[in-house]
């Protein structure tokens, strides 16, 4: 790395050095240490939806529903609060802080003796997870080599459903009075996430700060040492690294703070089509997921006459399909390409849901066949939804990445929250299929529109370094004479 005495700008090869690395143990540590966030989120949603605390805390169905709502509100507040701090304080500080906030919030919620107490700490837990989304997506994208970034990000986001499955199985055992006292089982369930988190927070201490972020914030020497250590650990295991291409160096003038006006300029003047792309992808997948996921049990109960216990069993294949999609299709986003795969997954998900809508209206489906359609549709929708998070985290400059994720996530959550309300009303008491049929038509069309937009204005980011996709705001285009200096 070289620097200029007058301007304070540095010539850095760190982004290129990070992207040229082969897959190694370091990357597995990043994936395991950071990827647990989505598992915890899926676990939390499932535990609340099973409402084991309802009888103990003497809560009505409306109050139980609000326990879920307050958690989602906490996520939005957490994303907006910690998104900016992620860009200002750094990725590592925030993925430690936000996980700690979640641990406290979820753990204390398990001690609740009154609804208001539960609400307060569910909000805190939600804030932690909302902050995790911004810090973790930013860190993963900046630490994982370009050729693997798509599949890793998509797979990690998809592990939400592993958490949901864990929550379902935990609830099946812990909420059964034959196994555990009904006043104790739900409390133990709330401690599962914090116990996992304590293990992971220890592992996260060994994950370094993003060297890319450090260079743009005047910490070039420390960033250089981190990359040196990563490379040395690989070479010690016999890995031969590609030579450093000096022509890939960038001139960076560190900026500690990005004014809000500059952020708005990025979104609406420099990258307006990318802003439209990110909003469309995030909103469409959020609406589809919230609409179907939060009402699928009502459909099974009201139209196919399953009891709550039987309906819960159908969640397992639904969750497995959602988990399998990102894991099996993720690598195609790096090989076939972002735009083609986003278009394909959004379109197929919408078409399968569309076919199921007509069969549902005709009365030719039963609980099993309808669930099969959901599984197929969300196998593709889950990969597409995960790619939405990948997209908004890689198409904007490094200095505002956390904030970009937070704003798009918050807007998508707010719009997506309309889905359960609308579809709950369309389900009604299960006496009339036509309203829900039109709801399915709406959801399928919205999803397909998202795919078309991605195909039209999407970004071919596969295999490209983050700095090639969007120039850092701290990059200097006019290069002054440099004095060699190791930093």
C-alpha cells in the first residue's frame, strides 16, 4: 500500500487481494460465525407463532399477535438504528453489539410474568436481529471472495428456515405438557437462541473487521495486517496464492462520515435504477412471504378442516422446501448470473402460485396437494428472496452499504406487513374461495413483476468485485504523484 503525504490518500490492493483468495477455513469461520443470525430469526418467529406463553400470561389471541408485531417493529427500528452505525463504527463492532442485544432481549423475555414485560423484551430482541441483518450482510459480502459471494450470501439468508424448523421441533417437544410443564416449556424454548448466541459470539471475536471498510476509514495499516495474516494462514496450509496484479490498485481518500445528503444523492441521482431495483425486489418478496407464510395455517384449518396440531405438521415440508431452494440454487447465481436467476426464480414462483390459485378455486386441491404447490413455489421464491438481500447489499458503495440494507429492509417490512392483514381477511371463515383466489392472483403477479424488473434493470454482479460494481465514495479518480510507503 502507498500513500500521499499531502492528500492523505492511499493506494490499496486490499479488495483485489481479498477477492483472489481461494476458499479456505477462514471463510468457513465467517459463514458459521455470521450466518447464525438468520437461524436465530427463524427460531424466534416460530417460537412466538406457537404461543406457548399464551396460557401462562393469560393473553388473548390479539395480544399474542401483537407479540409478533412488536418483534417485527423492533427489527425495523434496529435496522434503521444500527444500519448507520454499521457504516460509521464498523462491521465487527456492530455484529458483536447486535448479537449481544438479541441475547439479552430473548433471554429476558423467557422470564416474562406479564404481557407488557414480554412486549418490551421482544422489541429488544427484534432490534438486535434487525441490526444483525445490516451488519452481517455487509461483512459477509466484504469478506467472501467475489466468485463465491452470491452462493454464500443466498445460502446464509436461506438458513432462516433452518431456524424455523428448529423452532418447530423444539416447540413440538417443549410445549407438550406430557414432556415439560406448560409453564416452563415455553421459557426453555426462549433460551435456545441465547445459548446458541453465546457460543457464536465467542466465535465472532475471532472474525476480523472488514479490511475494505478499514481502508475507507483511515485504518490502512491495520487492514494490511489482517489481509497479511489471512494470506499467511492459507500459505501455511500449502495454498498457492495468485500473484498480486498491481494494476488493480485503487486510490482511496478515507472518509469517516458520509452526510445524509450524500446518501440521498447515491440513491436518487447516482443510482436511481438500482434504488428502484432494490425496492422492487425487497417489497415483492416480502409481500409474498408475509401473505402466504402467516396465513397458510388458516387456509389449512378453514378450507381443509385440519386442526391446529395437524396444520403444524404441514409446516415441516413447507420449511424444508424454503431451506432447500437457496442451498441448491445458490451457486447458479454465480454461474448463470444474477439477472437470469432472479428473473427465473421470481417468475417460476409466481407461475406455480398462479396455477395453484386456479386449482384452489376449482376445489381440486386437498391439504396435501396444496402444500406441495406451496413447497414448489417457495423452493424458488426462497432463493429469489435471498437474492434480494444479496442485491441491495452489493450494488451500492461500501461506505453506505449498511444503511442501504437497513432502508430497503425497513420499507419492505412495512409494506410486507400488509400481506397478513389482507390475506387474513380474504381467508375469512373459509366459506368462500373467490376472495382468496384473487389474493393469490395478486401475490403471483406481484412476484412475477419483481422478476421482470430484475431482468430489465438488474446488475450483472456475478464474479465481480464490490468495487467494480459500485465505486467507493472515498475513491479518488485523479491520482496525484505518490511516495511509496508501507502501511
